[in-house]
């Protein structure tokens, strides 16, 4: 079950008790590192129920990704992606996956240490 409204392509973390929330690479939002521990990406939404993948390819026709680019968890947009590697203090550099086409990303979530 989703704790907040979600869309296909949002990156999520397990918020507890079978619930998920939008992941974010910056714990400064609420002083909690939990949001940085991404587990997957939303593939379908039906009200509060969401389906997600932890590996494999996710397709979203609304995307305009750069093929072969590595995408990271955004430190500024909850559930978002960025191609910018963060080195900012207090932010996490979390690899989400690599774009295989303008509308597809191959998930390969890799947690990295917090920048100091």
C-alpha cells in the first residue's frame, strides 16, 4: 500500500508494515536516512495499491531518458531520477539503473554511502 499518491516510474522505499513511500537521496528532508534505501520502482497504480519491480526493465511512455545513461535517485524530487551524481554533504548517491531506451530503464539498484 502506498503512503502517498504515486505514479509509474516513481522510486520507492519500504516505509513499514507492507507500505511503501517515495524514496529520496537526501535525508535532510526529515532527518531520516530511511528514504534513501530504495527497493524498487512503481510499475502500476490502483488507488493506494501499487505494483513495483526490484529488478528488470521498467517502461514508461512518458519518459524521455538518455539511452546508456546511469540514473540516480534524486536528492531533491521524492521518487525522482537524475543523471547527476551527487557529492553534496549529507546526500546519498544511489544508483537506480541504466536507460536502455528513451522510455525504459534497466533496474540495478545499488546503495552507496552517504557523502560527508
